[in-house]
């Protein structure tokens, strides 16, 4: 039987130090782009891509994430009594959205460790990993594009973005060769190099925060040695998996915003606001009036 991608894992145990002091008492995943938390964009993408189960890896101080996707009886009752039906619908849509399970990661020991924490809930099936910081805007969700590749190839698929120049050394980079189909966007992975010098980068294809992985990744991660700071890196586990199975890089269609970076967060906020029917017009006029 063909494997299907039904579960999506969201690592969300990081401390969000780049956004201090805002993240001192609030998870960075709950920072809003306009009026929606960063993590909700990812959850909605997973849902639109066919996933019906969400696993969120949390840590200390992340209670707000669980509260956000839970039922809020007091708020719903108040909105209902005051006749605010539009707001009531928005609030109920969040809690009715999808089945969400949580796993507590007691220490932030790397992305690979966070993924490994989901092993019991994922079981022996393919699954997606989404890094909420990467908000990707496209009519066809990035993960859905990757699911289409997975359905055909039945191998792990990693999202790739073309990055030119010195910025390539901020990413994991693929050593890959073109594969057939998917309009030249698909590459078979030969190796992965973490943050190479620009002159040593094997390609201009950078690893982005969307993964579809086969369950064999769990054994690989369990056998992978920890690196600097005692962290278990997902890239190291994927490199081991590559010795057992084919893996593909897919250059997705869409606009990516790195909301884990302050400038990327601001860009996402401005551009998503401009797209809104209720805000776009007035906000555009305001921006035009600024003396820049």
C-alpha cells in the first residue's frame, strides 16, 4: 500500500531569544502576523495539504499555544451574549480546526531531538515537519506541492529555495542532481552540507523548513550522535537516511517569509495586511503618505 501523509509535526520548544523581550513570557510561535499567530499559518497549511492530525512539540512556557487551539468557553459565551457572531465564528473555527496532540520536550536539544520526540504519536507512517517560522504564501500550499511529489515518489521530500551569493552560508545546502518531472523543480539529493562557505557550497539550493519524512528517520535519529552543545541535528539524521533510501529536494512555488527574523516578520506583517480586504486599502493609503 502507498504511504499517505496524514500527520504534521511542529517543533515549538525553542526559546525565541531573537524576539526578546516580547518572548520573555509569550511563545514566539504566538506572535501575530496581523491578527493570526505564526503557528496558525502553518497549521492551516498542513490542513489544506491533507493532514488531519497535528503534533506540536512544546516546552516550558508554551501553554499559550495549547490554549489557542483549545475551546475557550468563557470567551465564546461572552461573544454569544453580546451578539458578536463574526468574532464567535473565528474563535470557534480555531478550536474546531483539527485534532492536536502535544509532546513536552524538557530540554531544547536540537531539531532532530524535537522530531524524535514525536515518534510514538507518528508511528510507522510518513509525516510532515513544518517549522512555523517559515510562513510560505502561495495559492497551492507549499506542503501540498510536496505531498504531490511524495504521492508519486514515496520517498522523503525536503523543500528547497534558490539562494544566491553569500546568504547561502546561512543555510543547509543540497548536493543534488535534476530529477524527471515536476517542471524542473525536483532534484535527487546526493548529500547535504550545513552552512558551507559560499565558494564551497555544492549548489544554490537551500534547505527550508518543510519536510516530508518516511518513518525510517526515527531509527536514524536514534542512532545519530549529538553535535555541538549536545544537540541532535535533523540534517545529520537525514544524511544517515540518505544511505538507505532515495530523498528528493523540491523547489516550491511561493513567497517565503522568515518570521523568526525581525525584518522578515515586519515584511510578512506589511504584505499580509495589504492583501486583506478589510485593511489593504486604508493601510496602502497610510503607507503612501509616509515620508520615506
